C-alpha cells in the first residue's frame, strides 16, 4: 500500500509530537477486512481443484490396463471441465510458495477420478445455485462413466465372455438410492410420456436387429430389448403419463443391415437416451437427480460397451447434457 506524501507528513508530525511530549499515545489502525468468497464461489473453486488433481494424476498414470484407458479419456475431458469451471483460482499468483515439510502424496488416477466424481455429485445436491448444480452433476456423471469404463474395458479385453449388455447402476458414495426409474417424480407428464416412447422405440429397434442377427449377437440385442421394454413399462405406470407406445415404429433398413451398422445404430440410440436424461438434470429437484443420473449413466455406459474395449471410440462426453459457450 502506498501512502501519499501529505499523509506521510501528517503521520510523522503526530509521531514526533507524541515523542516530544513524553506521552504514551500511539497511532491505532483497524485490522483490514478482506472480502470472503460466497458459498457458490467456494463450491466452484473446490470442483476446479478436484479437476486439476485429475489432470495431474492422469499425467502420471500407468501405460497399461485400466490406468491407460482412464488417462486416455480424462486427459481430454478434464481440461474441458476445468475450463467450464473457470479454471483454478489463485488468490496471490505472484506470491512465493512456502514449501511444506511433508507434501501430501498425489492420488492415483483412479482415486483422483473417484474423488472428483463423489465431490461433484455431493456438491451438486448441496449447492443452491441451479446452474452450478447442473455443471457439477454433469461433470460427476462423466467421471463416473470414465471410472466405470476403464475397469470394464480392461476386463472385457482380458475376458471375451464379459457381458456387453447389462443394466448398470452408477456407483458413488455421494448419493444413496441411485436407480434408473423413479417411484415418484416431479417431472411433468409430457416429459415422461416422451421418455416412454423413446424407450419403447429402442425396444422395437432391438427387436428388429435381433431378427436380422444370429447366435450371440442376436441374444445381445434381445437382452437389451427386454431392458428397454421394462424401462418403458415402469415409466408408463407413473401417474399423469399418457401412454403413447405403438406396436410398430419406422426403422431405416440401412441402419441394421449388418453387425457393424447395427452396433453403430445401437450406440447412437443409447447415446441419445443418455443425453436426454442428462439434459433433464438442468434444474432438477434433489429427489429427481439420483434417478436421472442413474438413467443417463446406464444409457451412456451401454453405448460405451458397444465399442471395442481398449480403443478410444467409446462415446463418453466431458459434460453430458450440457453445452458450454466457447465465446
């Protein structure tokens, strides 16, 4: 802080006068009051620090197995999330860092991603800022997907009998009661009715693909058909839902001609469903967020499982359901 010349002269005169007079008077100043960040800012900063920890951890991850898969996806996605959060806040960028005697050990890539997942999801439910809650829920969902896929891809690569089709639940210590459908919800009937139709449309698509396939591939499509049908039935049973399911839907034959096109079509269908659920997290009630996360996770995870394990073509967005303005 710089003191003006006039002010400095005044202070000097006062000090001199007190010294000459032999009194014990001294100049008192109040302690400065520094601005404190609000709760939303603290939550955002914490999320940014977790994202930076992921970036640092995957830089040192192993080059084989689950660590390599995790690093491949998080090294791309984590910087995108960090940018959406506004970067890591540094209070005094020019200050010298005082080294600690025993610096904390850096977490492994898996531990850093798990901490980011759980921290983001917990804070998404705790913050009063709807926009930040959506961003954190989306980031936490992405971390959950990369953590799951890294483990699954390693297992599938080593064991060809690993199930491709399953109903998969998001696993996190931050949220109790994650499901893929709700027993009760505040979503409006029109939104639920649209979801019913989309799941039923997927059911029919898998039925058609199964009819064109054989052996293990056929069984795979039938298994997912049953999951999609059950999902449509569960949502249709909720109060206020207009059941608009149809017996037949239009399927473009060019999208189901062989195994490769059928797999690509299935991946696109599941990715679209995951995106629809992820987008519904924007402004969702705390009671709805767990099952929306669960439904989005299952769909995105199924889409990823259709990819070849060990490759980089699994569709795991950095921020599911959210579009970040790059301007």
